């Protein structure tokens, strides 16, 4: 842990000038004695006072220095294991402290201040601003930040993820706000920008390359571990955290973005421009804006494309939620085209469904037409199953239905009527009745019923009952047994007896 330069100067002065002991310096300056020892060791000055005590680590100092010279990043725990194998029996804490003093430190590197021409460069980065609850989901609140390197004009917009669709939407929003594009856009090693990197060999995301070609700018990644190359966007993010987001209240993401837009055009634009303190950021941007590249007339297709598999239920899952599709496309692989506001589900060039995008978790976003189509399909499927069963039992019913359809009859009611007849007769009787109706060229269930009744009448059998009366009508036909009238005669006889007794 580093300490202020003023404190280091005080430690060195009290030790070498005032001849204070290490514990005295630590007590008076309220620091740990190991901090004082580290400062003295880094200064490379001889100890003053009593000679240093012999440490158990001393015999291994040469070995530790040589090993760290070859492997500067080797951990103290690994070094401790190595010296234990060579006979060291001291404590691990003492050894770690000594290794920290012996470990070589890289020399401080000086950086030149990078200056850019107006409209020459912009810097882009994501920043994490915590999480936002959306229904049952907990979404990451990500800030897309683009800053023009010359004027320091900031574009700030918040998203609920850092996917490619949001990344490109942030670019388009910044280009629209700036009314132009810088010639070079500088990226950190973001997954949205750089897919792979081996030394100087860089593989950009193909979608980003196509996007850059459309807007005519050059995407350029910063060198690894070179924070000074993207310091403008990092300072802009820190400024946004402290000046805008700290203690900020908002109702939803749209409200937060509206406040961010007002902040970029207000307070952030009124601050002094680092390139020319006599100007504000807004004034410097006004000079820079006319030099930006013009926006193309057509828009870039920035939808995110994901292949999804639709199971037996008519829903396609995308980003934790299910979106309905027509029931005719179950058990297929479809494509989801998503942006930050809407999603489209397509098969080839055909758009099957379009929905408002949800950032909830486990939600079902449905189109009523899809559900109604499934309900009608199920109803028709049930009817088809009844028809298939009838045709398998009596094949001539197929011809009956074909002739009925040619005359415009309702096939559903005909199928239901024939099914009721089948429940009250044998398959052989139904087969003969259908053949007779076809022979008479009357493709109607009434003709089939009359043929059945004539056949039953010839065999002296009761007719097939196919009409089911409502329950209230059936109750009217219940046989009622009349009460015997003899009881009333008994009442009369009792009355006569009473009269005689009087």
C-alpha cells in the first residue's frame, strides 16, 4: 500500500537527521513499524543505531533475489515453499515481509500528454453502475460513454445489458447527438469490440467492423496496460459517477436516460475545456462539430441475431423470456432479431412474430392471434380425430362427407350426428345405412338415421334413440304412481262414527 510522499520524507528525516528509532517514528506518525521499515529499505540508506538482528531469512536472500530477478511475478507463497524445501523453518509472515522488501519494482514510467485535432478522435467504453430490478429480474445497469477527445463533449446513455445491440445503439445515439462521427474511435479491449488478441494481432468483432465501414470511421483498440491512451473516457466516466449519478433519483430507465441527456447538454457542457480553459466544453464542441464526418443517409441494421429452438409449445426463448410464435412453427429453429426496444422472430426472410422486448425474467409475451390460432387448431384437430375414427370404422363415410361438402353442408354437424348414431347401433348396421343413403344420393345424417330405423323395423327391434333430451324435459316424462283412494274412504267412515257418538 503506497503512502503520501510527504509522509515518506518525514520518516527519512526523523530517522537519519533526528536519529529516532523505528518504533518511535511509527508511534509518533501513527503508522505501522513495517511501513517505516519498508520506506527505509526502499531508500537504500544504512540503518542507524544498534546493528540489525540476524534473521532466519538471511541465508536465503541471495536465492530469493536471483529467483525474483528471473521470475518477477512469482508469488511469495511459492517462494516460501521453495525455501522450506531448502531448510527454512521460519514463519510465513516474516518471510512474506522480507520478500516484499526484496521484490524488484518497475521504474516509474513517464507519459507524454496526448493531444488530438478537432474531430479526429473519440473514445468509447462501458461502465457498470450497479443493478436495476425489473420485475423478477435483476439487470445490470450499464452506461455507454463516448467522449470527443478534443472538446471533451460527453454522450451518456444507460442500458440493461452490454450486448452488441446495446453497444451499437449507444454509438448511433452518440452520432445523432453529436450530429457527426469522429474519424477514429478508440476502444478498450471490450468483448463487444475485440474478439481475440495475440500481441499486435487483433481480431475485431465482424459486426463492429461492418458498422464502422457503414459510418466511415476507423476502429482502433488501445494497447494493453496503456491507461493513458483512453484517459479521457475514464475521466468522463469518473466525472459522470461523481457529478451525475451520485444520489440520483429516477423512476425507470427512460427517466434516467432523459436526465442523463439533460446533464450532458447542461452541466457537463458548461465545464471548462481542458484543451483551452478559456472555452467551455460546449463552445469547443461548437467549433469541432462542423469538422465531424457526416452521417450516412441510410441506417445500419444493428439488430442482434440469435438462433433459437422452438419446442412443442409455440414460444421462442430469448434473454430469459418466452415470446409467442404461430403454432405452425413448433419444433423448428428460428432466428430472433433483437434491438433494445423490440424483437422479431423470423424464418428466412419471413417475419413470423414481432413483440415489445421484455427485460423481466420468466415472462411470457404473447400475441393474441397466435393463441387464438392454436385454440382453433386444437378444436379442428379434435374434429379430425372423430372423423378419422368414423372413417376407419365405416370407410364409406368418406364418400358421404365428400358429397356433403360438394353440396355445401356443414361437415362438423354431419360428423357429430353420425357419431351419435354410431353410439346406438353396430358398425354393420351403420355401414349398411350409409351405403343406402349414398345409393339414394342423399348425403345427410337424416337419410342414414331413416335407413337405420327401417332396418330395425324389419327386424322388429326398437328404433335407435339418438336424441338426448334436456334434463328438464326428461323430468316431465317421469311416471307418477297415483295414490290409492281407499284412504280417503277411511276418512269418511271416521267422520260418520263421530257423528253417531254425538
